[in-house]
C-alpha cells in the first residue's frame, strides 16, 4: 500500500482531527526506520529533507544549508528509502525553492509521481539573516522564490506546508495558498548537537500568535503548527498550545528523531557497560537443531524447539545437561526464551513503577499467528531479577527495551530487503541485482509490477545466539587484519546471531538462515558509541550464490559503467 497523496482527503482528515480537539503532529525522518516508527506512533505527516540525512549522520541541522550536496537530489535519494516503507501517512518533500538549476514545475511533477503528497520549503533562506540574507535577496536567491514554489505546488494540487519565520512571510505564504503554515522558531536548542542560543518559550508564544493571526486574516482555514527553537519536548509543545489561540499542533524534526535516539542509545549503552563480566549475554545458547537433524516446518519448530528469541540477548544462559539448568530451561517459553506467564506486577521492594505495555513488533511469526511481541519494561525487569540480576538499574530498563526493540526492527528491515530480492527465485533476483544497489529498489518494483508478482512477506521462525562461533567472513577479516593491519585491522564482532526465516517459493516453504555479526566502531567525536550490523544469508550453497549475486552485481554495474551505458541507450532511443 502506497502512502496517501490526495490533497483534499488529507486536509479533510486533518481538519476532522482538529474538530475533535486532537493535535496535528508532523515529524521529520532522516532514515526509513524513523519514518516507519513515526507512522507506528500515529504521526499525521512525515517530512523528509536533506537536513534529516545530516542529522542522523550526527551533524547539526544547519548542515542542510551548507554546500555539502544538492538538497533536491538528496530528497530524491531519501525517497527510495522512505516511500516504500510508509503505508498510511502522507509524505512531504523538502524542496529547495531557490535551486537555480531546477525546472521547478517539472521537479514538482516528478515528486508527485514518485508518491509525495506535498512539499515544504527546505532548505530555506528564512534561517539566514544579516548581511548574507540581504545579499541573497538582492541577487535573486530570495524567500520570494520559495513562496513561488509553494504557489506552484498548490496549483498542482499538492499539500503545502511551508516554514514561516515572521508575520510578513506568513502573509505571503497564505496568499500563495499554503495549506499548513509551520511557525519556525529557529534551530532546536536541545541535545548534543542542538543550538545553544535562541528564543524563550514566552518569546515563541508571542511570535507564533502574530504569525497565526496574520495567516488567518488572509486564509481563514489555514492550519498552523509550531516548530523549533526551545519547543523540543511534548511539555514544551503543550506550553505553547495552551497559550496560543488557533494553533493546531506541532511539527518536529530533531525533537522527533535525533533527541530520542541520542537519549536511548546513551542510556542503553550505559546499561550494558554496567553489566558484570559474568553476564550470560555473552554465553552460547543451546543449538536446538542437531547438524544431522531434518529441518522441521516453521510451526513445528516454534512449538517443539527452545530457540533463543532476542537478536540483542540480555539474559541468555549456556545450556548443559545438568539437572539445575534443565530445570531452568523447562521454565522458559520456547517462543521467546522468557519465563512462562511472566508477571506484570511490580517486584518486591521495587522503588519505581515501570510501564506494562507490550509493543508489537513488525516481525511476523513463522507460526502465522501474528507478529512477535516485545516484553514490557516491567516484564524485562522481572525476568532479570528472576535470573539473578538483583543489581539491575531500574532507571535504565525502559531505555534498554526501547533500543532493544529499535535494533530488532532495523535488523529485520535488512532481512526483508534480502528477501525482496531473493524470495522470488534466483532468475528474478539477478534481474534486480545486475543494475547495482542504487537501482535495485526501483528495478524490483518495476519487475513485480510487470510480472504481477504479489508482495513477498517473509516470516521469522526463531533466533539463535552463537557469540562463540565466528563466521567465516568475520574470521577472514581477522586474518586480513593480521596480514595488513594498516588497512584491515578491526576488532572481531562482539556477538553473532542466526535468524531462521520462512521463505515461500512456488507454494513450497523452506527455512533460510541469516547471519548477523555485531561490531563496535570508533566512537563519535562527542563520545557516543557506534555499532555496526552485518546482515546476510548464511554461507550455505544458496546463500553463497545470493551474496555473490548481490555484491557482484553491484561491482559489475559500477565497474562496467552501467549508468553511462543506460544513458547512451536512452539517447539512441
């Protein structure tokens, strides 16, 4: 299902929410994973623009105004990542309206055909002031060009959500037909790379009211949202909405994406660093399938076998044939390696309440009865206590669960990408792979449309932790690092997991094993840790062919000048 693009339907839905007293929330997304979970959280609009890409690379949002890349081309690239993953939420494109090398009418048409519901003026000269701003206005790179872009998009029946910074700009955008005005209060002033100077909340209240009143005087049905500056948390937005008449919600970028990730990753890393060396996180789980055993069906495997369940295991214990450990295993649910009927009640002497809500994952079970479900923070805490971790920091449990779930979703997204290419057979996969990684999503969609191929929906049967078993690829890198330390030296992976995925080809189901290596990288300059996941099919005969086709196809496309070759063919036509 593609995201909605009908302007009238989108605006009617938003105004219906306003009539019910519900706030409108728009959220910026720099990566597909962020967009996916904004939608899961109920966001009303998803906005992608070049600053999102820089933001999620650890750079400040102002990087989007610097000459680090063509802003409009960056948005087109991001579209390949975001549009296929969003199903029900309108997606807005950030457009640099002052781009002198872009036929704006043709570009807006292209965005609409790609599946964008509307546009926003970003990068915007509205964030620039002083002599530089004056020179931009004098030399034809002005805010008025952004107004013209919004008016052109309005004429093309696209949703328009421009940033405005003062009363005059508010009037201009309202006259241009803007549907949603976003009162921009400057760079977000929170987090590790946020601005350190800006307006106070009370300053924002006054300016937002003036911006809103100016817009409504020209276009009474315009929707007005607030954004930026000190408005970085729900309580900040609440403060503004309670004091400004006629503002309908909040537009978040850094506050919806960067700030939550900064906090969650920092806290979960601190929690892992607090673990004792004896933590069974690093011990091997039972390999429940003997090497000579036949592969059971997904339903039988889920019902009869005791796999580990978590791709980021926090409490796995080495299994042996001893009576004590067999007794422990008998108490665990074989589907998720948690205790049976784990209580949602607070533990004895628990000093702080923990949420009991369980988040559903997007990962379908191999049994066909819905998706895997993550434990609640309270269940996680109870499980840790029952396994002997009585010194668990209760304040870190929620962050641990949040990042744990985030990483699971990211790993599954990688697996799904492999399955989209190879789940329909090797012949189809080669047609996708031979045009390189950059063209693969577009090629896959075209082939599936042309052949009327139904969506490929893999399911996850089970997980298995194997931290002591180094994969051949990881071992090869260690050897290369020993031979050529200047180029290949790297720490070995700190963990490994195998995920068993059910693949259906021609009505025949088989299990495909995926291998995930977890690496640590050099920390960011700010001290934040970096982790890498290497996700690929296991080195089985079929898995080796798939890996060779995907990576070899990309190398062939680039080395043989595939892009130039196709351009020449198009010219000859």
